[in-house]
C-alpha cells in the first residue's frame, strides 16, 4: 500500500493509500440478521472460517464492549449503486460531527480523504492513522478493494464486517478496512491486530452517512462533539463533556463538584489584587492583576497521589494563561502535606499574573483548567481536561493581596 510521509513516527514515510487491484469478483459475506453471533454464517458463503478469521471484532471502551456491525450489515456489502456517496458528502459529514476538515485527493475511480499533515499530531490520539476511500464504481469495484491485500493474500471479513489486510507479509503491517456502502474506512494498526476506541469513533461518524444532518448529530456521544458545537466555552453556563481538540473536556460551574478520573476538584475561593505584600520581604507587583485561586483535590483512587498538576491554567475567552510558578508557596501553610492518601483531600493554591484586559473578563469568561489525569505534569498531556468556571465562586477579600498564611521563601 503506498503511503505518504509524516504520518506515523514508528513506520517512517508511511500513510494510507490503497491502489485499485485488478482481481476477480468475490462472494459477499452475509451475516444473518442483527449483530454477528456464534453460529452465524462464518466467512463467506457459509464456509468454515479461515484460521484467525470469523471471530467478532470487539472494542472495549469506558462504557461497554461492542461488536462492530453497522446498519450496512447484514450483509457486509449490500447492493450498492455507483456513486451512492460522494467524497464531498463524506467530508461534509466528517466536518459536521468532528469539527475536522478532511483533504480530498482524486484518482481514477477513487477519491481518498484524510486529515491534513498539519493536524496529525493534534488528532492522532483521537482518530489514529486512517484514510477514507470513496469508490465511484459498483459492487465489483468495492470488492476489488477489499478481497486482496498487498501481501498477496485473499481476505475474508470477520463477523464484525472488518477486512484485516496486510501491507507487508513480514513483519505484518495490519490495516482494518470496513465498508459503508461505497465508502471504505481504513485504519492502520501496524503490528497489532486489535481494534480500539479510535476505530469506534470513526465508525460512529461514517455510520451516519444515510442520516439527515440533524439526525446524525444526535447519534454522536456528547463527549465526541466539539465543544464549540455544544456551546461549551469558559464563558458559557453549559455544563457537561465535549471534545476540545484531541482532549475530552469536562466543564462544571463554580459551585459544583468536578469529577475526574481518580480525583474530585472543588473550587474554594478566588482572590484578586494588584500586588502581593510579603511580610518582611517587600512587594511583588503584577503586570495587570493577580488572581489567586484556591481549590481542594480529593483522592478517590486506591493509592496515594503526589505531585498534583503544577501546570494548572486559566482559560479566559479563547486564551490560556499559565500560573506564575513559585508564588503559590506564599499562600500555602508551611506544614501543608505533599501527599494525598486514598479518600484524603488537599487544598491547592495557584497564582496567575494577568494583563488588565484579562482581569476585566474574569467574571464573564474565566475558568480554571486542571489535568484529568493526576499522574501527568502538564494539562496539555492529559486525555481529559477538567474546567471549573470562576463566575459565582466565593471571593476572598479585595484590593491588594497578602501572604499572611506564611511563606517558605
């Protein structure tokens, strides 16, 4: 399979490109009615499955384990009229449901769609390495794309209507191919022959091709809908989960408990001022204004937690502001523990030095963002981001701020 450069660091100059193969017509796999189960017709034509084939392809997600049979099956390849879906329709539906714009490359009888190279680093954790092929011809042309691989093997679908093709005979370079009418989804798994949640996200999108836009939008889980599509912003009152780039965002109001994997976060207070008076040490002045945010973290894992995220940030409108390192110790009791035991809690303090324009937007459009994975140092590295809106949080004092809680500097 031809590949373009820059898509995956472990395979070098590789990307998905499947040429049209001149092979004969093959039988269509019928699975019976409903999801494929043991005892359904295995392989094609009811014959016994080949070794390693005929087993349901399952994906275990946070909520369930599912067998990947879509409304296009049974059978895996129903009667398909030429040009049932166009590349433009596929690109428009993908943009509607994911917020990502696909590029389209044309060939004879085929259109190839994938994400631009510039988006790969940002989206690979959510969608992996994939390509969508639109076949302009009929059923025979679709089967031609499915039934033989680059290693020279004849390929039969498994019970989830996934064709596992090899790009190389040795070492194996596996690709999972799944049809949606005349649209073929190909996901590269390299040496691991195992479907994942990225595959499921792509299946859920392409499985809506027959639906009107409004119906399609309702079928996608909320956490896979782009935050701007749901209206979730630092300044909105909407709470819930959504997709923020390559991350899952969970947003709650200032008076609500933020529940994240492993930890709960409660916003305690917000304090503002133009300077910090350090007893016996002088004054620290801001560039516009200081914002001191206090919040409590509760450990609901079975192991102690240390090194809580120091990279906490403030989101104000569309901008992100990092906390100013080192100043938090001015507002932390010297005896504050550095370890949170299971079931225990710890108050954290973060100090932000913001420009005056950002201070003026604090009540209207500001939120504290923390890493959802407590084992990571950077918010940007976490799969989940927790967001607590500051509007409505208890205010602690006003005017110049003070460090009378004690210092360790």
